[in-house]
C-alpha cells in the first residue's frame, strides 16, 4: 500500500478542520499536530523532519512571550515588550523552517519512491505554513490521484 495513503489515514484531518481546530484552541492544536505528523513521517517514511527537542523548543518559544508579558505587567519593565517581539520573530521562522523541511521530505520521498514530481512552492510555506503541509499530505494521500499518477 502507498505510504502516503497511510500517512493521510494517520493524519485523518482535512485542512479546513485543521484551521478550525487551531482557531478554537488558540493555536495549541497546531503544535499537537506538528508533533503527531513529525512522528508519523518518521515511522512511515523513515525520515525524521526535525527532532523532538526541536519541536519542544518551538513550543516553548511560541508560548514564552505570554509569560514574559505577564512578568512585564507585574514588574512594569518596558523592555520586555521588545524581547517578546524578538522571540515572536524567531518562533515564526522556526515554524517556517519545520514546514519547509517537511515539504522537502514529502517532495523528495514522492519523487524517489513513486516518481511523482510535486511542484511545491516555498512561497506557500511562508504564507500558509503548516496548513500547506497538511494540504500536501491530503493531496498525496488521495488514492484516486495516486492511482492516476501511477498509470501515466
């Protein structure tokens, strides 16, 4: 069976539902999803996108500005606002880096194993980030599309 179909079944989440869950949980679900997909890709494709320490660092960097702002409010330290901006900036680029590595893994695995050349764009990673990765997983896991590409 196609490993992308298995990956899609393990992911089991449409992009619309993913966006909805991320909004409902105020962004917490996206990190749960990253952890699960990172583990699934390693298990099914045999390639690790990023280590678990990387993902934990991403989570800490993403939620530390809340606690730094809380400390800033309590202690009235104005410079903590600029620290928060720097941490937000770094966190955004680390999230883009994870999504870009996942895009590379999916693209090269599909080319190497199934001779399917994906035309993915780095621009979409910057704009849509991990939602684009979810879309790619669902796109590649579509059995009808996969069977059509195999018959060409």
